[in-house]
């Protein structure tokens, strides 16, 4: 079985070679994962500047829940469809 993150290393390698199309073909959910990591990092940095603590307090919990549900649904979908 493939996890939600399977193919991310190959996708990152392709992205670093500026091969954007192949990058996303390794894992279709990769752009969403990268967006979420960037989102968490920016909000953590903002909280560090504001409060002096590097922690994540989501400004939009609905976005966190939606992304979590998508990732959880992606695992069986990916394995059953063979993507």
C-alpha cells in the first residue's frame, strides 16, 4: 500500500530539476502538501515574531480540517485506483 506521501521525494527531486509536470505526476496531492507546509511555517514564523514562541496556532482551523480529510481520503483512493 502507498501512503499519502509516497512519491514525495521523487516529486521534490523533479521540482528541483524544474521538471514541474513530472513532479506532480509522482504524487498528485504533492502541491497541497507543500502548500500546507508553507502555510504552517508562515503562521509559525508570524507567531514567533509576535510572541517570541515558535508554535503553530492555526488562524483558520477549517483549512486544517479540510486538508486533513483530503489526505486521509487520498490514501484509500490512491491505492484502489492505482494512482
